[in-house]
C-alpha cells in the first residue's frame, strides 16, 4: 500500500469508467468486507452466511464509504487507514461497545486495563487493528486490484483510484450504512444490555471526529524525488523490494501481531504490538516511495495480511454458529476462497508497473 495523490476528483463516476464496471467492484467490496471481517476470521461459521445481509450494510457500507471519501478527496492509503481506524472506533466504541463492556459475549476483555478510560488496552489495540486492516483495508486493496483489469497502467490506475459511486450511489450507501449500524446497535443492546457511560461515548465520538479531520486535512506527503519525472540525466534507481518480500513481511508482521500478546505480559504485549505496527507501517511507507513500487506490491502487502486471517480462523472459537465439523469445513472453504481471490488479483496485476 502506498502514498497516492491525484486520484479522480470529487463528483460522479468518470466517463472513462463505465457504470457497469463501477458497480461490480462496489458490490464486491460491500460483500467482501463482512466475509473477511467476520467469516474468514472465524467469528462466524459458514452455516451463518444467512447473516450476511445483516452484516454487510455496516461492514460493507463502511468499507465503501471509507474508500469513496478517500478517493474522491484524491487521497491514498494513509487516508484510507486513518478513516478505517475511525470506523473501528465507531463500531467497537459506539455501536457494539465492546471496548467498554467488561464481559462482552462472556469474554474477559480487560487485559492491560486503563481505569480512567474503562478499557482494556490490549483489546483496544487488537480490535482497532483488526477493523482498520482486515475489515476495511484488505478488502479495498483486493477489490481495487481486481477492478484494475487493464492492459495499460494508466487505465488500470483510473479503475483502481476513481470513485465507483455517483452521488445517488453514495447517498444510498450512506443510508444503508446508517440503518445497518443502527440495527447492530439495537441487537447488541438487546443481547448485552450494556451501555457505556456518557463520557466514554462522548470521548469516543471526539476521537472519531479528530481522526476523520486528520485523514482529510493533513497535507499529502510530497512525492519522492525518485518518482518525479525529469528531463535531465536519469536519476539512479534505488533498490526496491520484490512483491514476494513485501508479502512475506506483512504476513510475518501480522502473524506476530496476534501471537505476541499471548506470549508476553499484558502491557509488554501491547507495547510490542504498537511497536510492530509502527515499524511495519513505516517500512511500507518507505518502500512505497520507490519508483518501482506498483500494484503488485500493494496487493502483496494486503495478501500477506489476508493469509494471516486464513490461519487465525482455525484458532478462533466462533461467536456465531456451530463449532466442530461445520466450523472446520468453513475454515477450509473460506481459506480456499481467500487464496483463489488472491490468486485472481495477482494475475490481474502481474507485469503491471508504474501504477502508483
């Protein structure tokens, strides 16, 4: 994933991106976000796919809105990830209130407890990363890669970074997201019978506003001199990682993100995860400013994270559905589905360079 500027400007779907080609990736993202965020993770077993129409409005609607806001503003992955963290806070702090509920679904979520905030730091770091990376960013990266099917880098970039929704589609998606979010809030109130305090809700709302403002108002990073065209003598091209290395790094980093807290004391695990996230993000940012960074690198970064969810799903106790045989069959089916989707996206981006 990379720093990008110059996406299509705000407005309707560009003329060179047909309505049919725009609707297909939008619908794909709408469905893929909950499939990755809940089913591939193992929170819900495959026999609960009937819940997809209930989960997609919040998950899929949220992912679509994050992408559309970022792309319409002409921004790239730093904005997408910041908005994705804001989405995670909305879901876990306002809607289902997992961050503040000491016994959510009968689980102990207060490791590394912060009394003044009423949250477990370990749970907070974990669930916000899960939403930002896997519920939002990974599905966006996969669908954008598939949407960029083209023989040329320029038209592929248009399909990948242009808005997919017109004004009507954006309005409909917003309404669907609000209704889906309200449904999730109501269902959790009925089931959990827990309400966070007014200061907790107000503080969470304030942080969400700050994140959204930061995502849209912080100036874009200047382009790396290596990527700026010049008429003078050719600039030396610095080393760039191959896509396989990028994928291995993100797979290793995201796997360690889930393994370290279980092997370390609570606060040490929190610190280790934060340090790991910072180093990984910094490395990807550094690499993405190389001239050879292209769509296949971006996909590899998302693919490494996706593969972490494939193995992680086998370790989870489902919150919705049937444990045992049904659970394992679902793990295999969904894992193979993830690999198939990743392979298709990789074939789409193979050999395509220069699409920053």
